[in-house]
C-alpha cells in the first residue's frame, strides 16, 4: 500500500513514539512529572497554546523559526497539579527545540489555570486552524492529545453501572471501581467520498449545519457490521439519492472533532444513473451541485470550500490537479487560501 496520499494529510503526520509499553506503570506519570526533561502540551477547551515571545517558552522560541506556528511545550512546574494528564509518548523530531526522546504529556487545564498560564485567548488555537502549518510532530501530538482528552470528557462514568471511573495507564484507560471493568478510547470510522460523473465533474454538497454557501464532499459514519466500501455505497445514496460504484480507498486521517477517523474514497456515478437524479435528503444535505474543474475555479471566491486541514481538501486538490490540460487560474490561488 502506498502512503503518498496519506503523507499529504495534515493530521496523518506524526513524529512521536507513542511508547505504549511504558503506559502501564502506575508510577510513570509521577516519574515524568518530576523529570526536568519532560514537556507538557497545555490544552484548554480543545485548544493548545502557541509559542509566544513573552517568555512562555523561551527555549523553544530561541531555537526555531518564529515564522512557523509551534505548540508551546512547557516544563511541568508551570502546569497545575489538578489537571487531567495523558502521556503522549516521546518526541522523534530531530529538528525541534526538544531533544529526540523527550517525553511529552498533554494536560487539560481548568479555566483558572489556563488564564493564569496565558490570559490572551488569541494564543490558544484550535487544531483545525493550525494543523496544516504545524510540524509533523506538533500536528500529530495535538491530534493525539485532543482525541484522548475528548474521550475522557465523554466517558467519566462506567457505561454498565454509572459509577465514576478512575484514570489509569497514564491516561489511556478508565476503570470502574465496582466491577473492575476497563474502558478504552474509541474512534468512530467515517467515509468521505469524492464522486465523479462521466464528464469528470465532482459532486459537492451543502450541509444543513453550515453557511448556505459552504460546500464539501459527502461523508457519513460507518454503521455496526458494515465494511467501509458498503458504507460508501449506502451513505452516498442516502445523502444524494445516487448510486455509485468503483469505491476506491485513498487514505485516512484522524479527525478528533470529537472522535472520528476519516477514510477517504473516490467513487464513480453508476452507469444507470443520470447526474440529474440528485435528491438531497433535506435534513443533513440541503443542496447538491456538480462542478467541472473550470466551474470550481471560477466560483472559488463566492463559495466556501473545505479547509486545509481536512482530507476533503486533499482529495479535491488531487482531483483538480489531475487534468493537466487546464492551467490553474488566479481564482484557484484564492481557493487555496480558503479555510
């Protein structure tokens, strides 16, 4: 299997050794917290702190190019003791300020601790907005941290009896105190599909939860007992009224908003279907449109398209660049900058 496409996806990048074997030591987080070499990614309401020039992370600021956004990796003493902690692993990035092998922990902060650490909310950024510009290490660590912390927030109690669960395995499991059962982090698989017709036009839809001029590829969750390919066929028909064929897997990336992995596919409109047979479901998808490459470029300034951190954007970029007979127009440059 080729990983060329996945390597282009901002949230599929990583430069961390997750160090799974070390998690089970009950004293491990305490040992790391006492280690001066440990660094902590502070998280507040799903956002991480960027390096600033105000002394929040002087060593990192002095060691790297300040033009590129970087996560603030702080020593443990700057973080409150009551934070939820998750061991993310050890850095493998030889180009970062932290040496290879540096242990990295994520800490979910309370409002008070976050405000004391850095009161300027503009320096606390979401993964969606910076993923495409972070380093491989920072993008992967941020996605890992958000995914696990989101899981903790939604699994504070035992699903069997309702008892409050205790955090174990360096933040990677929760245990029920009554029956001893463990709960592990979960990821919900979803398919996202670039559909083309016989004229090589792409199908884009507008979701009911978006602005009325935002369009993206169609997507949906995989149901229990269903393969990814079967989910492609079902979801595309449910959302568009069309039957598709030739579902071909292209790559995947985590999408921890709150707990998904997006599995990217291409598919083709079935031979017995007309492109005019569009039937949006009216609940999730309100509008559907076919776009040629020229039409998509021409409307790049009037519609909103997927942001640079998404696999939808990567699939569209690849499709746009497949037709070498069309030269990119100035409009595509505007679209490339669209979030």
